[in-house]
């Protein structure tokens, strides 16, 4: 017994005919028992099974892909081939090749791995019955699992809907983030401009302070020290101190009037009295 017998149960002829009638695929007992006498009917049965399982239409099953048709219709004069020179000779062969590959793939999915060209050119009743049993078992299994498939598809649709919502929200957040970054850059530019302006004002104020205020205060402090200091002098040296004071008064220039005004305090006599 081959390995294919363990993959699916081989149905009886009556069961196969009943299920084929339910699937609306016409098949007689003689065609099932002796398929070698009606090879075209075998191909038609397999075509209908392919359309049912793969969800194809007969037109799609008997047509070639667009890329293959474009290659057949194109002509390459530099390196001509037999396909580009005589495309009509290969059209039917390519259609048959497509049909065989799809059918072989389907039977492999159903658990039947021993399908070949001979099953189409010279089918036998035993192999044909096993092949139909494999397809029927697969379709029954798919029908039983259809509710699970529906549930999974619904969950998949919900996940894709949620993904679209998240994608839209992501785009909105990206736009908002872009706007915030632009605002942040504008604020940074304003901050830099304000800092530069403050630095300029600070430098200007420092220059004014150094050139105007500091010399005035230094001059006032110097005269404050000079004219407010009254050292205690003994009686024997009063005359010499008086002479030194007169010399100091004669050598120093009096401060400007505005400085004198600055040094005056209310209810107090000025620190400097012009002579």
C-alpha cells in the first residue's frame, strides 16, 4: 500500500458519484470505472474541480498570464527564437502546461503526490478514483473548517481596520510633531535674537558705565578723601600741617560744578567748598 492511501480515505464509486452530483459536476459510473475511453471527460471533470477549489472561472483557467502573452507577441530581431517567431505553435502547449501545473499542485495539497501527464493522457479507473477521493476529502475538510476561516477572515478584517486607524493617527501625530518642531525652531530663533539684543544692550551699558559713571565716582571719592580727612595734629606741628594743606590746595584743581552738586547732601554742608 502506497503512502497516498494513508493521507485520505478512498471512497466507493457510489459515494463519489453522489458527491459529484452535489457539486454539479456530471460524471457517470462508466466514466469513473473506465476513464481511458473518455479522456476528454476526465479533463473536464478536473477542470471543474480546479475552478471549484481555486475559485477560477473557465476563461481564467484557459488563458495565459499577461506577461507570457506579451513575450509571445514581442519580436526580437537581434536574437530571434522559435517562440517569438512562431508563437501560435506554443500557445496551446502553454495552456496545457498551466492546466497540468495547477492540477498537480491541487492534488499535492489534497495529499496525492503521484500525479503525472499519464493520468491525463491514459487514465486508469483505480488512479482516477483515488484522485477524485483526494479532491473530495479536501473539499469536505475545507467545508468543515469554513467557519474557522470565516472567523479568521473577520479577525483579519478587524486588524486591518485597526491598522488603518493607527496609520491615520500616526500621520496626524507626525503632522502635529512637524508643526511643533517648526514652532520650536522659531522660538529658538527668537531666543537667539533676544539674547543677541540683550548682549548688545549689556555691552552698551557697560561702555557708558565705564566712560561716564566710573570716572565721576572715582573723582568724587578722591575729593572725598582729600577734603574730608581731618588728621589730628599736635600743637607743635600745626603750622607745618597748615603749610602742607595750603600747598595741596594750591596744586589741586577744584572739581567741576556738577561734581560738587553730586557731592552735596541735604541738611549737610558740601564735601568740597570752592576757595
